């Protein structure tokens, strides 16, 4: 399903069914996600951390995002796919933001872009892209491209002034014409308050159950990362142990002449 109005219905809260989103970075996983019925895919710039091994999302380039987005599009041709604009591809000027978003749409064949923040320049960019015909997903709370300003991955919106700022940012994003907004690492009660005060679907990660949908980073969700266990993360399988044991068994069988057996030989 690639109809933005059906995947992310506006003004229909509470939604009949919540929206299940996962990140994805390659063709093979995209095929599985589509076949398993994920509502929507996010090609997140978290690929800088989980695929490329950087300590943050900051080094990711626009061309790298497009490379991964193209592979995901090939694997999930019928799923609504949003692509992150990476650090410094939209913050310098409105023109930069429009060109970056347009390049992603033209070259990846995906359906929408996402970028972080809720200040006046971001709202202007959302408004402009909507007018051009590029659907936008917003992202507030812990915005990882600003991790150096936050001083780490900390819960946002605890102080009264931050609470009000987040509320205003989310309202601004909705009013500017975004089809959805991600809330990352904010208290559940605040997420619920903001969610019920705007018409567009809200997608949470570390924001509790009151949002209209959830998103998780695919490799974290599969239990591949043994060093990452934040409270908000539920792992749906022990992927690391499965892969680890398979590799050990394979190497042992090759060494012992068990693989390939007659059934694997011509
Ligand atoms: O880059 C990403 O994967 C994201 C999600 C964590 C929402 O922005």
C-alpha cells in the first residue's frame, strides 16, 4: 500500500489500527518486511550506526541514503517508504533542503522524506515541499543529528519549557503540511498529550503507547546488537545468537569435511 492517506490517515484519531513501521536498509530485508505486512518502511539515517559502524548518524551522505533507499524500493515495491535526509543536506538553506528532498524522490523512487526539528526554517521547508508535492514526515524529541547539542541520547521534554516547545514544534509540523511526525525519546504522557492535539498520525520510538504508531530500528528489533538495550526496546528475536551459532556450525562443518555433503554436490 503506497497511498499516504491510507497508510497515514489524517484527522481520524483514534486510528482503528495503529501503524507498524520498521527501518530497513537493503533489498533482502525489504522483501521480508513487505511480505510480512509492515505498514510502512523508514530508510533511516541510523544506517550510519547499524550498517556503517559510525558512532552517530552525522557522517551519512545523501548519496549513501539514496543507495540504500533504491535497494529497499526494489525489495518492497508496494510499501510506503520514507527516506531520511541526512545531516547537513537540508539545514544550510531552504534551497539545499528542496534539492536534497527532490534528489531523493527522483533517484530512489521512494514515497516521502523525513527530516529532524521543528524550528521556523524546518517548518518553511515542510510547507514548501508540500506545495511542490513531496510528502514530509517530521521528527521531534531526541533528534539524533543534534546529539552533540543534547549531550547524549537523553529523554527530551521533561522540563516545562521543553514540554511546551515540543508541543509547539509538533503543531507547527502538522500545520505546515507534514503527513506524520516521529516522537523520539519523550515521556509517554507528553507523547499522548501532543498526539491528541494534532490531526496527523504520530509515530513513536521510546515515546510510550499513546502515539498512533511505532517505529523500531530493524537490527535492534531483531536482537542483532548485543550492546544496545535501552528500556524502550523490545527485541522480537535473538538474531545475534542465531547468526553466531550458524557461523560457528558452518566453520566447524567445513573444517571437519561435513559440508558440503553429497546432497550439496553435483
Ligand atoms: O534514522 C532512523 O532510523 C530514525 C528512527 C529511529 C525513527 O529516525
